[in-house]
């Protein structure tokens, strides 16, 4: 509150009142004064292609600095989280205690008797962005596996070509991950058990509902990000191999627009939560895919369609997962820059 009778400040030497200077106004930059040196477009390349190339170069030049800032933020957040978990466990305060316990990695996992195979023999059907997304989903699945109270062995078949290159380049520490097997030279057929009677290929394109996960069974998850381009892909493959098909009870617990297809990582997380929640699919779906998350993912998918015009690690591997999440943030940041650049290109074309 301003005091009306307050004595104004005075100069120490002259004893003359001194008025506070008004706040400096932000000066507007005249676009005409900006030095925009035009770089000639290389022969054989369109103007838009050249602009994208320049944006890519700009991103690569600033990427390391951006990653270091993100890394520092993650380290600080990690320290705060550990302190909060320790405090909650110490206090044993009901909800905060149970929430903190869930964030801890269990020392021992209870056996389930099931096995999960992620079939990644669809490399050539995905573009580069989808390969990145697939690698992120494998990383999330690994994180879910480590934090699960139950042991659910995970094998990645046909781990080669672009997907392996992505891992080798961006998250090379995956070779130290425990409890997950990357089969570079083995396809799904090579690692299937001899008794195929107990093998089920999980797919949204069937009416066979999986109500219970059974001991001694092998469940296959299709490792592909296809944006609904390749319908019946997994069903047809299962038929060729003489395998049963089934789907999780999505329709019962989730309201989704269009075809009910879950991300690869969501399927694996749901299997983990089914065991942790005592065989209750509703609770598992509420945890992995709460309504707000489903709505957000659908909005992002709709937005993508409209834009495109289309219908150093520690012992437990925690650092590796964070590095992959960091790579995902980088990809998102680059994608935002690309989208902004595409908008500029369209404006240039209209002008």
C-alpha cells in the first residue's frame, strides 16, 4: 500500500528530492532492421526441403545444451522424489505411505508362471517417428517390469534393423538391463514354445476376451505403431502360425472412439497391474488408462491426423530409463519445431 505522506528520496550530496525512474518500456524491434542474410537454395532441392534441412541443423546445434538443461532438472526432481518417498515411508501416513511404497523397486518379485513376447517383426512397416515411439514403449514396458511386484518375463523378438539402430544410438545402456531378453537373430517362430496350445496372440481385432491370465501361458504383444494403417495384421499372423488370439476386456472398462487399439506398453502395463490388483481388470485399467489419459491421447491423435491430413547408469537401470525418456522429450521438442516450421512454410506458400 502506498503512503501519501511518505518523504521522497533525496540525493545524499545535494539533499535534492530524487524521483523514481519510470519502468523501462520494452522496445519493439522493427522487422526491417533485422539482417536476414539469404542463403541460396542448393540446386535440385525445393525451398521447403531446404528450410527443413536448416531447421534440422539448428536443432542439432542446440540439442546438447537443451539435453543438459533437461538432465539437470531431472536430477533435481529425482533427489526431491527420493526425499519425499523416504519421508512418507518414515511417517507411515496412509495414502502417502502406500503411494511411496509403489514407487520403490521391489527387492523380490513373486512368480506368475506366464511369459510375454513382444513381436517386433514389423520394422519395415513403421516410419522413423514410429520407430522412435516403439523404442519408447519398450522402455516404458521395461520400467513397468522393474517396478512390478510380480515377475513377468519379457522377450523382444526380431530386435534388429531400424529398431536396434535406434536403441544403439539413443539408449545404448539397454544391454545392461536385467530380466528382459533382446533376441536379435530370432523371430517369433524361433522362440515360440513347442506346445503352442498355450500361446495367445493379443490383438484388438477379435471377439475372444481374456478374462484371466493363466499360469503356463505365453502372451504375445504386437510390437508396432501403425496408426490404424495395418488392420488385422496380428490376427493374420497368428492364423498363419496356428496360434490362438485374444484381447483384453477393453470395451468393458474404457470408452474410446473408433477402433480400440492399445499401445504396446499399455498392454504390458495392464498385465502387470492385473496381478498387482488381484486379478481385477477394472482397477488395472483405471491405473494404466484413467479417463483423463484416454481423452488426452485421443485429442493428440486427432490433432496429429488434422496436421497430416490423414483419416551412465546405476545398478538397477534407473538412469537408462530416464535417458530414454529424455530422448523422447528431445523428439517431442524437435517435432514441435518441425510443426512450427511447416506452418511457416504454408504461410510462405500462401503469400
